[in-house]
């Protein structure tokens, strides 16, 4: 379905009982709401109503040109605006990768809108800041961001040779068909630039502005994540004042919703039910 919010039009995939408890699902880079397809059947079976949002830059009708339009406060306001448009006062919120950053921001700034939080792969922004300041390994893991922030060059590198580098980045999601379902939309005019603008608009000030989270929270991390190391993952607990659980998945890479949908669904349901 299409949802109009904040002067933009967002694509939202809905499912589950019409009267079910709402769950807002926020995807990461360079994916889309389809990354939740293998997770939501278990949520629907438990009676939950899911709303998987193609976020700003990923929905063709929500693709502003200005880099500043992709700052964290704008992304958080989108999530709240979509909930408003859906008539949902509060929801259980689940975010992966960049979607996790949006989810942390929403829970910190608007706790009345977030019943529970399940953050996947990316910890609280302050935990990331701590790791980047203290752990050389995390600095190395995050070094790819320097390329992503370079207009034109990043697009050229990622899309060259039939988007070979982008497909390699997505290698952990599964077979070639699954890689293509994420890589192909990024080859549409303007799509990759809009997705990369999330990185280009990123600032230390916006990261620091995300305060402690008081809602019941689960952070799901995977031990083979090449982007997020254990220092950042374990630092997350210090920035949650509500009831907190840390779930570490062994043998799983960064692409948790695709690679380990059953354990992820179990963690979400344990948090929602808890």
C-alpha cells in the first residue's frame, strides 16, 4: 500500500490480522522492506499486524534531492509520520542496519510511540561512538563509510560491471536471486544516490543527539558481522535504561533477517510477548 506522510509517498507492505497488535519494520542499506519477508510469517501466526516500510530514498515517491533531507531527525520523523498516517498510536518497532538507527532514534525521542524495540545488527549510536573512539578494529570495520560519503565515486564503484561491487557487498543475503532482488532496484536512476545520502547526511551531532532508550529493548547481533564488532555490540547496554536483552547469533553474518529469519522472529516475539 502507499502511505502519504510529511509531503512524501511511502510504500508499505502490510500483513497479518487486521486487528493485530502493530509492528513497524524498518529495513537497512541497501535493501528494502522485502528483507522482512521470511520473518513476518511467524509474526503473523502470533497475531501481529506488520507494517514494513520502504524508507526515505527507497520509496520512489519519497526521494528528495538534498543530502540534508536524509539526516537522522528526518528519518525518525518519517517513521512517526507513517504511524500517524496509518492511525497507529504506538507500535512494537523492529529495525535492521540503518533501520536500527532510525528505531533507536524513534524510541529515544518518542517513547510513547514505541511499545518495545528490537534493534538488529546496529547498536545504539552512542555505543557506536564509543567503539569508534576506543576500538581500532571498529574503525577498520567502518572504513567503508568514507567511500559511501563521496558523491559520484561511490555510485561509480558500486554500480560498475553490472553492479559487481554492490552484489558482492550483498553476498551474505543468500543466492544470486536474493542478491538481485536488492541490487536491481539500486540500479534504477537516482535510487543508489538516495540510499547513499543517508551516509552523506550522517553527522556526529545527530548521532550524539540520540538519547538513552527507556522502552523494553532487545539488541540482536551476529558474531560474523563484518561491520559491527563486539565492542560496539556490548557497549549497547549502557544506553538502555529499560529492560534489556542482548542476543548474539553465532555463525551468522550482518544480514540477519535474510540469513537467520527464524531466530530473529523468535527474539522479536520474545520481546513483544515479554
